[in-house]
C-alpha cells in the first residue's frame, strides 16, 4: 500500500511540476508581451523572401543531421545491415518525433524499436539498448554548459537570473556523472564484445548536435539582421535549452522561449524580432522535420498492414 502511494505521488508530482511552471511562464510572458506590437512583427515577416525561408528550412535539416549518427551507432551496436537511404529516413522520422514530443526521446525510442526489431534476434535486448542510447542525448549540452560556466560566466542572462547557474551546473555535471556509471558498469549495452569507444562517439555526436542547433539559431538571426553577436547568442541558446530540459515540458515550450526572449531583451532587441526568431526556429527545427518524417512512419505502417 505504501509503495503504491509513493508511486502515485511521484506520478502526480511529475505532472504537477510542468503544469505549475506553465502557469508561471504564462504570467511572465504576459508581462513581456504587454507592449507587444503585432504590426511590427508583420513588417518583419513581410521582409522575408522565399529564398530566406528555404534557407532557414535547409539550415534546420543540417542542424538535425548529426542526430542521424545515433542510428548509425545503433546499427553498429546491433551488427545489422540497413541500406543507407532507408537508415537516413528512419533516423529522420525518429529524431524529428523525438525532438517534437520530448519526454526524454520516448517517441524516437518507440519508432526505433518499431523500425529495427524485425532485423534482430529475440535474444538481443533491443528495447534496453535503444533506451540506453537516449542517455547520451544530453551529453553534448552538458559539455556546452561547462564551456558557458568557464568562459561565458559574464553573460547578461546569468547576471539577470543568477539562479539559472544552478540549472546550468546541474546539466554540466550530467556527463561526468554518466562517465562514472559507464566506468563502473562494464557490460553497459548487455551485448558481448561491444567496444567501449561507442561512448565517446555518442558524446561527440551529441556535442555536434547541440552545436548545430546553436548554429541554426545564429543563421536565423543573420537572415533577420538581428543585432546580436555569436558570443552574445551562444550563452542565451545554451541557458535557454537548460531551462527547457529542466522544466520537463515537451520541446521546452514556454520555458525555453521565456529565457530566450529575456536574453534578447537584455541586449535591447525588440520583442517582435525576438519572437520571430523563436517562431522560425520552432517551425523549421521541430515542425518541418516532423512533416517530412511522418510519411515514412505511415508508409512503414501500411506496408506492415
């Protein structure tokens, strides 16, 4: 009875925290948008050319591309052969839904299980392996957090929101903590004769994944002629991403946006222009890949049916 009560309380807490955070974020965003001018936003949108929009969409796919190598590693772990084109389509849909839905990559893990299980023997614990793969998704952000703490501690966002250092430190310590677990657990993948160098490769992939995300946002700011340097933008993206992760809200919606808008506001950038950067980032990096990946999922379902 006590165990049931504890589990029930934990489940409720998991749902309550994001809901409370969303309510607080709504109040904060309402304050930010108090003097918001929609006509100014429309003017910024009107200045976007067709080439600008295509460029943003292409940048989002380039930013998503490092995640393809998670599936390359997974295939090598499983010791199976999948045609490169098919693997690329599988990884596109899995990673697109993983980013869009959030929750620790549950959607991506579900799709990967669905895609790869037919290639595997029953004795391979593929569900466990795919779940363990998701542990490495945060390692890249963790490394970037260390860079922020040691080289960008003067960021205006840190000075304005000092409590965010706790959040950034908690993410920064994730990779060292994971390293300790990997060191203590020799048979991490539950597969015989598996190279330990996969750990390092996965961390490098994650590092470039988050670096490319920053590059995508920077590219959007260049297209919109936002008066911000890469040195100023880099900590804003990383700190906002930490807020999004810790909030437990899918895609960090609200928490990421609030920190991002606050960071831009500190550099005197108009809220209208800041919002357009976020909208283009959200649509190109989250929605557009899902639109491309969804046909792959449906084709796979119909073929099986």
